[in-house]
């Protein structure tokens, strides 16, 4: 996944239990990587991406579960969330392979765009298979797989009888129970500020998950114009909003992860409207000349502290 993980437990455990938990967690995360990594050329997903045919290919239950969730969110957002956006991410220099970051030629953007679209990917869970509807379509699960990994780690802890924990992978969190002090786990949300950490709202996580997506960490500047790593699948270009960050609280980290990306692409106005309409617990922060424009959906207010 190109990042790190952390697990915090409220109660102390002995070395033997710790060693067993670490082994189980790392084995599960390795399995997720083998299924979904775009950094590993041997992964199940990387092998599928190299195919240039329209035949059905076998897919693991892990991969099918994530693709099913991604498809539902893509439909709900009319394509703002799209796991086939990977070739565009690569083209703009934000993919796993190093590439000089510069604005691509318009003709090349349009050529790559032909293979992008969540409807170009079809899955059949009953048959355990997936296929492309365009030979150059590729899948990038970077905006949902970390959340899925968090959920898988949480499931291991649940099965092992651990009732109070906080799991984090690359900034996506899932909590259960309480801290050692008997209070809800707390996660602070960063403001969209480049070059430094500025904390804003604090969210109480009670058996929920939270994920944040933003535009201030990964971007490039060309001819005085800023280009974010967040690519809008409908335009094939980086989003043009002011620096923005979106946090979503959901039952699972996979849902929170994907929805945070979708709302980020939609932007502060459309993203807030959709989140409010769907009852999502979301916080959208956009930088402005006067500071920050903070929007909180009704469903999130009960999670905020202070």
C-alpha cells in the first residue's frame, strides 16, 4: 500500500499475545497487498491490469468485495469515484511508477481517457471473476484498499477477543470500544495547509471509522498553476478547487475511504450537497482568503468534540 500501519490497544498484553497478533495482522495485510497492490507487479490486480483482452479472469473474494463496494459508490456519485482512473493518475505523474510531473498533451489525455470509466469494469461474484470492457482499462484501488486493510485488521482483533483498539493505515482509522481511560477514541482532522500540520476539529470515534482525503500533500506546480493528485474522472484532469480536505465517518474504513475521495473530487459545494442528501457524516474544509470554509453535515455533528 506504500504506507505504514499502527494498532493501539487500550489494555496491556503480554509478549506472546503481541507476537501472535503481529503475525496475524502482517499476514492479512500481505494478503491484501498480493490481491490489490499496484506497487507489486506480481499482485493479482497488477496481473489483471496487464491483460489487454475482454475475457473473464478469476478474482479472489478480497478483490471482488472491494470492487463491489467501489462499484456501488461509483454509481452513487455518477462516476466521481472511479477505480479505473489509474491510467490518468499515472499520466499526470502521480502513479506508483516514477514519472516527470508535467501537464500532458491534450491529445494524449483524450486517448487515455477512452479507457477510463467505471462501467468498463465488470465483476461476477457468483462466478468469482472480473473482466474489462475496454482492453486498456486498468484498476487502481488506492482510494479504497487502505480502508479495506484497516477493516481486515479490525476483524482480526475482534476474532482474537480484543475489544478496545484503534487501527490506522496511512491516515485511515477504525476504532472499537474505548481508550484505557474509558473515553471514546479521538482523531484530530488536519486543516488543508501546505508544508505544516494545523489541527482542526476533533472527532470521537465510537465503533466507527474515519478517513480523510486532501489536496495539500501531493501536487505539482507548472507555469504558476497548481495541479493536485486528485483526478476528476469526468474531466480527465486534476480537480481545480482551492486546497481542500474531506473527512468521512462511516461504519467501515473502506466506506469512509472511498466516500472521502468521492466528495473531494466533487468539491466543497457539490460534495457537501451529496453528503447531506445521503446522510453521510462528513466534514469538508476549503482554504479561503479569510482562512477556512468549514462545512459539517448534520450526521457528523454528534461525533465532534467541543
